[in-house]
C-alpha cells in the first residue's frame, strides 16, 4: 500500500513538474500587444492564432490572454492606432487602388487561424462582406444594432436583401466594411463605417420576397484595403451549374430558434448549387406544402445536414468561382430565407442575382451620370498608358477614373489608353471640360466584371491595332479583325474585340468622327414612307447569328418602353407616329404621367457604340382602350403620347397601320423584342434585339389548340386576338 501511495505521490509530482514547464513555455517574456501593434520581421512566416485562447469553455493556454495578442519583442512594439476606422501606417499591405473585383484572400491577411472550432473565415478572406447596423435608442443611448449582411459592389454601393431594409429608415443605417471579429478591434487592419444615404429597393419586390434585393448608396465611399474590396456581378449569361460548390457566410446564428447563438467571428459555409426543380420538390415536403412554387428570382444551395446559413445571415453574398479563372469569384445569390437551418435535404433559398443583374447595372449607371470634376494630372497629348497605375477618384455616387491633358482638344481627346491583360477595363466615355481640358471617364459599371482579354490586339499581318467603334475606322478589311469590315460577328471570339461593335483598327486608319454625325446626334436624312424594313440591317450584316438577332435598324419602328425611375425595361411597342407608340394595355396599366419613357433606335442594350444613337422621349399620357379587360386581356391596346416627336432617321421610322378589313391570312409576319429565349427560370433575356418569323394561325385552329392546354375546353378566343406561330421558335 505504501508503495502504491508513494507511487501516486511521485506521479502527482511528475504531473506538476510537467504543468510548470508547460506554463513556463506559454508565458510571454516580452510584451503582449495586439497583433497589429507588433512589427513582423520580413523573414518570419505569418503568425498563427488559436481562437480557443481566452474562451471560457477552452482549456487551451496561450502566451497572451487574448487570441489576437502576440508576444512581441519590445523593440518591435508600436503604439496603438489612435483612430479606429482610419488608415494608419500599420496598414503597410494596403493597395493604392481597388483590385479587380472578386479576389478572395484564401489564406487571410496577416495571420492564419489555428484551433478553429467551426468554419470561421480567415481575417480578410472575403473582403466584400459588409455588416449592416441600425442606429436605435436603447436605454436613452444611441446604439448600433446588428441588422443584416451586405456585399460591396462599388466603393460606395452595397447589395443586400430588400426585406432587411424595407421597413427601416435609410439614414438610420450604418454599413461597416472590413469587419471580422465583432467583439474585438485588435484585428490587423481597421474597419470602416459609412452611413447609408439612399436605399433602392427593387420595384417588383413583394410580400412573397420575389426580387428580394436592394442597393445601399453610402454617404462616403470606402477606401481600398486588403480587407475591403469589391465582388463581381455574374458575367452575362453565366449561371452556376448544379452541384457547383459556392461559398457564403455571415455573423448569424449557429442553429435555428432560441437556442441559436449569433457568431462573434465571420463564418464560412461551402454549399452546392441545387437544381430549382429539386429545390421546389424538397420545399414542398416542408410546411410550405405541396402547392408551393419556387419563383424564378430564387436560387437554391445547400441541403447538407449541419452546413447552412441561418437567422441573421440575410443579405450575405453567395459567391461562386468565375469559370476559367483561379481565385476570382462572382456573386450568384443573396441569402434570403430558409426552412430551419442546416436540415438534411432542405436547401437554403437565395435571391438570384442573374435575373436582377440588368436592374443593378441600370441603377449603377443612373447613379454615375453626374459630371465628375477633372483630376488635374498632366498626361501628354494622345498619351498611350500601359501597365502603370491610375488614380481612382470616388466622387458623387460611384467611382470614375479621370485622365486629363491641357494639350488635348475637343477634336482630339485622349482616347488611346492601353491596359495590360487581366487588368480591369471599365469602358470609355469622352467628356469635354472647360477650355481645352478633355476628361476621359471610365464607366464604373464594367468594373464589376473581370477583364477577359486585352483591348490592344495584333492584325493578321502582325501590326498592332486598337479596338474602336466600327464607324471610326476606314473600311480596310485586312485590318478590321472583328471578322471583316461591315460584317459583325456576334459570337464570342477570344481573339476579337471586347464589344461586338468594335473593330481592331490601325491608328493610321482611324477616323475623327465628323461633328455633325457623332453618336448622340441623329443624322439629317429622313426615311420615306411607313413600314419600310431595312433588310439585313444598316451599316453591317451579322454573322454567328444563332439566336435570331435582328440587324441593326432592321425593324426601325420597334421601341423599348422603360421605367423613368431606374431605366429598367418594362415591355416593347411600335412607333405609329413620331409622337405616338402602340403597345399592350396590360404593359402600361397603373403607370402615371412621368413614370415611363420610350427608347427608339435601340438594338444592343449593353452598348452605345452603334453609329446612330437611340432617342428617348417621356410618356406624357397613356390612352388605354376603353373596353380593355385586365382579366381576360380583351382589347389589350394602348397608345402612348410622347412629350415631343422622335426624329425619323434610317434606324427610326414608323410602321404602317393595316387598312380596314385587311386580310392578313397570306401575310409573312415578324415579331421583335428583347424578351427571353425560352419560358421559365431557364430563359435569358436577349441583349440584342431578336426577330422571329411567324405564320398566322386561323382563329378557329388557335382556339382549338389552346383548349388542349390548361385553359381547358371552355376557353373562347376573343375576337380582339389574332394568333401566330407554331409553338416552336
């Protein structure tokens, strides 16, 4: 027994000795300071921090009390930054400008995590993630209260869910960039706060949370830092394939209900994209019921047990890798809602960014229209800038890049600017300032997309050429590398110019556009007679035409009807008089004076590089047919009166009205517009106007065929309808 007791005493003594050694090894003999206050030697690897240090439920002992404190030699200690939220000398890795959008920091910034209990994101890993707070009066004090999450699209524009901000006052909202640990300010780089100036909620947002997106316009832009960068919008036509592993996160609860706890550190969740039909099937097994229909503005991801976002994560970005790139991400969705959190086979539901991409772009364009003052930088006349860094100005609503020269003139603006491949190309617009100062501004819209190829190419003969609008280059087929001059290829070609209306032109072949025929001013000539189609289009013909694109100006009476507030497309119409447009009554029902405008001469909705510009007119009166029935759509006709007539040109003309009792049965007919290429969620809106030849169908035949659909045999085709098409286009 004594031996056993003596052995126990020896064991205890041994354990105490080991513990003393361990404590001694974990005792800081220098000075514990926040990691940002300790200068790291260049040869040292980034420090690793253990999140378990200092936690109440952890027995992990560190050299310092807080996990973001390090044991720092006295000579390496610098004073604590005096102003949290401002740039300091500690931010030595801060870039001089915003990087191209969507660049993740997979290894974090400044240090790596160790001992992570859950999927915490690295510090600065997702630099576009923003925290949205609401200022509230609590116990007679004004406090910042957590509201939701958002993502940074531009230095002063954020994207979030509409349901987070729809019932909140914009001026009570504050957005924080660069946040990571919500209970600490010891991170390597500071956070930045900005008040919200305006909230733009999608006009089709409703109680069912369709179109659940909103843009927050900030009172001041964020400055670029390693932990503050922008996210890309989806490239045109890109949807994440089913099964794609995408990433989201936030500071929301770790589980659903009262037992859930909000996260202190930004979490990261990897989730697979789920087919909409499968998602709908899964959701119908929940309390939503068997009749639930998933709207086309939703996207689903997840369904893995224990892996999900939860309450409080609303507004966070669901990001997916840009195809063909390494480390570049685009925002596919916005965290919207779900049934529970992390239940097996129950995906989470996200606001789908792809269907609202054009709405976002239109809003960004509208915000960017203010004239930006010129930056006084001295570039020689016709400077070619290659590879060097430019200065970004954050003026007004959005970012503008200004390059000015006192040697330039209105006739010879600075428009030859070359950028290296993989840099972010924003697009150009020349604007003349006071005197001879010419400012070249870059549209901030395209900053949200990664560059795919350089703007400077080589001709087939090996000579350097520059991508310019087709009408500014002399017709030299051997130097027009966008297929051939006067023939535009609308298919993607990595060796061609970025814009389908650009040609690669040698500088010696470039033209100064005559002032009386520049884009923005209609030409002098007028077309003769109504209904004259420009077969094949004006200026050029199309190749690579697989989507029934119409030629430019081919159907000069087709107009787009858009909303005045944000410029988003509402429907189409036809010009029957220089100041009258014919359209469907259902399209304009409920709109008041000043809420609509028409755009004549439109063709490619994503460019203004056509030689002949479109013209916009305000709608001052909507005349709906007095017998229009909004339920049956009988007499679905309306005439829009414009504030002033459009100027008729080669690409803008009126269509004829049919003579009374005209027999259309033998007519060859066309329909035009920018609508979807197929029905339902999979359909994509057309960028270039499409045309569809359609045969007319006898009313009796049409009625019989429609009765075979869900309309049932009781359906009767009203005499104010005609039918066309075979059901397949």
